[in-house]
């Protein structure tokens, strides 16, 4: 194997690891490996290549990871939430069988649970009181005095 291609292999392996974990850590080692690959083509010895790999990887990790995480957190926080909206039960909500679906005013269908574990029949108007990942927690309209 051509020693220059070693860095392409490292970049590929790190890229696969990042795709599998989405940790935003190993992606910076992809950048470092590509930088080491570039300097290898200019005739740098293996020690210099390894130093470039380490320096670029660590610099990118320390400089850019916090920025990317902050950006991702701001996008997540600004995602719209259906909490507080009304919805219509389209499939009876039954806590015992973990079934039930509601449709929000924007025509989105969500899996749903009742807030008190009660059964809510299809056709009932409900208010969304909480969102748990991809499931909504609902209560019948008027159950809280509204």
C-alpha cells in the first residue's frame, strides 16, 4: 500500500465512525487525515505527517466542535412545538395497548398518549400538553377547565 494512501484510509475510517455515532468528534480527525495526506504529497516524512494529523485534528476539534454544537442546539430549540395546540384523535388512545394517534391543525399525524392514562375515543378533540420525542401527551378539551 502506498504510504500516502494510509491517510485516505484513516479519513475514510474516521468518516464511517462519525456517520455511525454522530458525535461530532471524529469528523475533525477526517480533516486532520486529509491534511496529512496533502503534506505527504509534498514529500513530508511520516513524523511530520503524523504531527500535521494530530495538530490539525486537535485544533479543529477544540475550535469548531463547540461552534457546531451551539449551532445545532439553537436549531433544536427553535423547532416549533405543537404543545398547547388542539388536535383531533384519529385512532383511539389506549394506554394499555400503547396505541393512539392524533392529527394537529397542520395535518400532521402523531402517536399520542393520554396524560392520565385514560382511554380517549377517536373523534375526540384534545389539547396537547406535552411532547415526548415523537409522541404527544394529550388531554380531552375541557378536562382542565378550558
